[in-house]
């Protein structure tokens, strides 16, 4: 069973682009790959919305589809990285630095910026979420 390094994934994505003659990977095209990755994230969201998280865990066909769409998302992100010349080492260094930063964060600033700033009518209070669940079951 494979467990690829980022540099290997980038090489595979490059080979795919060359095989299908998708042209040079240029910075001015990077936004297209980002937008396509967002489309793939939408497909993942549809699976979760229509099938639910339990099906992803318990139904082999749903899980396979979920993992395939996740792979599609990563492929487009790798394509975007190639457009901007991001190397596996550069990405790995950034990932490790971000990981270290996140391991040492309290996340209090996120609660202050996002969660605590939501108005009561935003649909995100416990009462709103309970009401939304009731409405979705009707």
C-alpha cells in the first residue's frame, strides 16, 4: 500500500499534466486549479450532505467515493502548487511550521474573532441549531 511523499505527489501530478498535454503550469493559471479544487470540495460536501458521515465510515462504496473526491481535491491543489513552483520541501517546511504554530495555539483568538462575534439570529446558537434540525426533519 502506497504512502506518498509530497514531492512524489507533485511528480505524479506533473506526469499527469504532461501525459494529457495540459500545457505549461504557469502562475497566471494557478487560480484555475484552486477554483477546480473548490469544485471538488463541493463534491465532498455533497457526499456528506446526502449520505452522512456514518455512511462514509460504514459503507464501502460511499467511502470509496468520498476518498476519490478527496484525492481529486488534493490533485488540483498539487496542480496549483506546481503552477507557482512550490516544491515538496518548501511545502513540507511550511506545513511543519504551521503544525508547530497550531500545536502551541490556544485558539482563543478564533473564538473571539468568529464564534463570539456571531449575532444571535445567525442560526449558530444551540437553540437555532435545534430548531434547524427540527425543520430539516419535517
